[in-house]
C-alpha cells in the first residue's frame, strides 16, 4: 500500500492546471467523497499492525498535499482572472478624482452677489444682444447723443437697432419695466465694447449692476450701501465719492476706496495716492425712471455699476486682464483654494 500512496504522492506533486474544470476533476479524483484518498482510508483497516503507523502518516501527508494543491491552484487562477478582466484588479484603490477650480471671474461674481443678497438684493439678468432702447435710449442716451461715444459699440449689421450690450445698465431698464418698486436687484453679466485688447482692457468683459428704487431713497443710502459692500469685499472701510457724469444718473459719482500705501504694489496701482477707483454710481435720473414706467414723483433710487475683471485683478493681484481669457490651467489652478 505504501507504494500506491507514493505513486499518488508523485502524481499530486506533478499535477499542474490553469483551468478551473481541470482542477475540479483533480479535486474529485483525489479528495472527493468517492475519491482515491477516501478509499485508501477505507482500506487502512486491512493494513498490518506493524505498518499502520507508516501508512497512516503517508496517507495523511497525501491528503494534506492534495488539499493544499487544490487550494493554491484555485487561488492562482482567481487572481489571474481578476487581473485579466477589462476592469483590471477590482480590489485596487480607485484613481484619484481630479478636482477643477472655479474661474476667478465666477468666484468674484459669486462673492459680489452673495454680499448684496444678504441685504435683500435679488439677481436679475438680461440678454447680451440688446436693442437700442434698453442699452441707450431709455438710459437717457438718445440717438446722436455725444455720450454714446463713451462706449464703442458692436452693432449687428443686418439690424442697426440691435447691438451687443455695452454695459449691464440695460438690465436695470428691463427690470424696472417688469417690476413695481420697491426694487433691489443686482445684475451680473458679460458686456462688449469695440476696444483694442491690452493688459488693461478687453473687448469682452463682465460687469455687475445694482439698482435700488423705493420711496425716499437718498444719496446717503447709496453711500452706506457702497461702504458696506467695500468693507465686506475688500475689508477696507474708507471710501470717497467724486463727482462725475453718467447720462442715466443725476447726480453721478465715481467711487474710490482707500487701498493704503503699505507696499510697493500699493504705490504702483494707486499711482502713489492710496486711492483706487472701483465703480460708478448715482441717483437714477428721473427721465430714466419715467422711460421705464416708474413715477419719478413717487419714487427715487440709486444705481451703481462695476467691472468684475477690475475687482478680481485687485483682489488677486492679477497684472494682465488677458489672463482671464487664455484658459491657461497653470493660472486657473491657483484659484482652487479660494472658491
Ligand atoms: N454703465 C456704466 C459703465 O458701463 C457703469 C455705471 C455707472 C452704472 C454709474 C451705473 C451707474 O448704474 O449708476 O461704465
């Protein structure tokens, strides 16, 4: 019997298989319930007493050998199979998901909207292709008015009444036409001007327009609102209003914030004055209210408008406006932390 066991021992040692059905056949042949090892154990009782120890040992070894063989072969084909599927090894850690970042223009726009929404302003939007009425005439800029030249306009060739809006002030007209006071609205959007592209200006850029209409709105309300805004956005609490001219507001002003003169950059960007111009504003001209269907005897209001690029350039010290539109990932990636 020992010889038989030795022969099987040899057979088990030599056995190789890379297919599951072959391994299964092998398993049934040796360690199945009607397999070789079972029947050898059944024959064990007939073994002469003096051989029982040696035969018993050899039998146990054969059983362990066959069991281990089946286990290792099965494991190896399982590994192979999972590694060969189109998904590769399903137990491996997932590849990291690349996170994008918001565009700095969106970041600043969202900040501005958020600051005004805290004091009750609602976002409104208007079309980028605008008609003459909403972009100019209703805003107190009648045809042939010299102030139209302040904003070089892209006209739609086939229809001279249509143009690419030169400012978001067009949205205030639309909003007033469709809403009753009290009005508090903020209108972010893209605007277009036929200007040469340089480090300071571009033919496409973004503005935010603000409008507040109610009974008894005063210039003091305007100043306090803008002071709140500059404190929240820049952390600067000193502003000044310089008299200026816009056809749609009377009186009109330019808003400067006191930026300070702490660094060399402060000197450069404020031209040594410490002051920076950040927006235009004023009390809505009664003519504009009338054009948009609001009774100027009953209501007054203020408006303001600012360029988002300019504010983003100040906040993040971006030296060239063209960087916003180049889509250079190395530039855009830097804003991951500030969304
Ligand atoms: N629309 C002006 C521009 O594009 C900005 C502006 C100034 C808007 C004064 C206003 C305002 O609402 O009151 O230059």
